[in-house]
C-alpha cells in the first residue's frame, strides 16, 4: 500500500480490516450461530457496514479529496454496527474493528 | 428489484445508473479522449463517484436504515462530480446522471 | 448504459439484475423467512453469487476483453446458485435471474 | 481475518494486496505519469484486475466452495495484468503483486 499518502494509510488499513471482519463474521460466526445473529436487523447492519468500509477504503485509494464524505458516512455506520454487536456473544472482534475504524474515519472526515 | 421498499426504488435506480455511467464513461469516453479527460483529478473524482454510487445502492438494498449516511455522502460526491464534468466535451450524460442521483440521495438522506 | 459495446449490453443487464435480485432477496426474503433460508450454505452461495454478478458487470463495463474469464466464473456460480434456490419457497425470482445470467455469461465467455 | 479457514488465508491476503496495488497504482502512478500508463487497454486491464481481486477475496471470505471459480478467473486476469505491466516504467510492484496473486489463486482453483 506504499502508493497512497502516508497520513491516510492508518484509515485505509482500519477500513479494510473492518470490512474483512464484518463480512467474514457475518458469513461465519453469525450464520453458524443463528438466533439473534441472523435477525434481519443484525444481518443488514453487518452487511451495510462491510460495504461502507470497503467503499471508504476504495475511495481513499483513489486519492480524491472527496473521501471525507465517505469517511464521515463510514464513521457513522461503524459506530452503529459496534453498538448493535455490543453484548452479542462472540462479536467482540467486530465491536473492536468497528470502533477503531469509526475513530480513524472521523479523523479523515474532519 | 421488487424485493425492496417502493419509496427507495427511485434512489436505487438512480445510484445504479450513475455508477454505470461514471464507470463506463471513465473506461470508455475519458480514456479514449485523453487530455483533460485523463487528468489525475478528473479520473479520481469519476472513480470515487462510481464507487460511492455502487455502495449507496448496495446499502439501500440491504434494507438497513443506515442508508441515510451513505446517501448523504453519495449526494455530496455526485454533486462534486457533476461540477467537475460540467463544461468538459461529451460529459453531458455524466453530469445528468450525477445531478439526478444527488437529488434522489438528498431525499433519502433527509 | 449507452457507452459500452452493444453486444455486451444484454449480459451486463443480466448480471446487474441478478446481483440486485440475489443481494436484495438475501437481505429481505431470506433473513425474514429464516429456517433453511438462513442456513450457512444458502447464505454463502447467495452472497457469493451477488458479488460475482456485480464484479462481472463491472469488468465488462471496463471494456477489457479479460471479461471472458469473469463471465465464465459468473456462469458457473449463477448455475450453482439457481440449483441451490430451486425448490425453496419464494425463491423463484432468484432461480430465474440466475439462470438468465448464467446463459448470457456463457455466451460472453465463449 | 481469523474467521476464515487457515488454508485460504494466504490467497485472501494476496488478492487484497493485489487489489490495493492495482487500484492505487492506477489512480496514483499511472494517471500521474500519463502516456502509455493511461492508454485505454492498460487502464482497462488494471481496473479489471483490481475488481476481480477484490471480488475473489470477498467470495473466499463468504466461505462458499464456489470460490474456486472466481479464483480461476482471478488467476487468469492477474497473469494478463502482470504481462501488460511488465516492461512499463515503475510498474514492478504491480507485476509482483499480480504474479503472487495468480499463483495463490491457481492453488485455490485446483
């Protein structure tokens, strides 16, 4: 990832890590655990968060200053996903990835 | 697209149409025309806009109310892309698609 | 979508329609119905098919002849998704979209 | 990325690294260098490769065995992108990322 501005690298890394965590936990932990883990609202938030993180990283990687709009949206969606996952069994990694991504995105959106 | 709420359908359609227009014009008209059409800032805005529109449609299609954050970002990015393309030869379709998408997204973000 | 070669348009349309159908039915019908509709294998196939269709359309829209590789993969994945959905209640639209997309992609891969 | 099967992890990592390299070099090095770096065929191959790598990683992360189809397509497209970039000034990182991704994808497609 050496081809992008250094000051954005932490945010791109956080977005890609959060994308991988949300998407793989939804397709792994959540669908295998069932119950509240496949409740419509939970599945939708996880899928929305994975997509927004992926798009946020992609837009930063374009190098366009428009990334501040997508980073702002990503921060909001990650924060909502962290809140939704909090207290659900086995979702600690997701909460952590979302919180970290939200924090990095808020910096880039400022 | 009959599986999503009717009141969102116009916005999903506008986002997908704007994604297809930005992405295909960048890969077609812009790279074939060259000059200002492949200027770094123009390429980056077109690519960022295509990605945000694609993600915005995807997040609405999840059915999560979090779409209002991505729609807000999409409206801003589409508006910026329309402004950038305005006055460039042969970019009228892109300006139109971006303006329409921005308008629909602003409604969904409200 | 007037900016791409006419002979590809039917396939791009079929891929985007299949993406929208798989993704929105997974997030709508499947998560609301529960039971076999949220079985791990079913969710994974639907998500994989939605992504492959989206990527297949995107790669055709670049205008690169490399699309024949992605179209071949898309045809296989759509066919597998159609088989998985066949006989599941309320999945007729998905079966139809996948079969149609597989057929169009096979033509483009030839 | 601890939520997916260990034997796939190297391939997922290679796909995401190749996606980031192709996309960021196209938006950075290529559009800034101009000339042959923004020739239509080169831009299209880079964009197609970035998308296929991203989709390949995404489909592996679903956990569906259908990934072997997308990995096969990804191997072909990465190999073609490596060949296209070979001999172009400053594209060594891209050649390397594409070759490595093609190799990992071939293993997963077998």
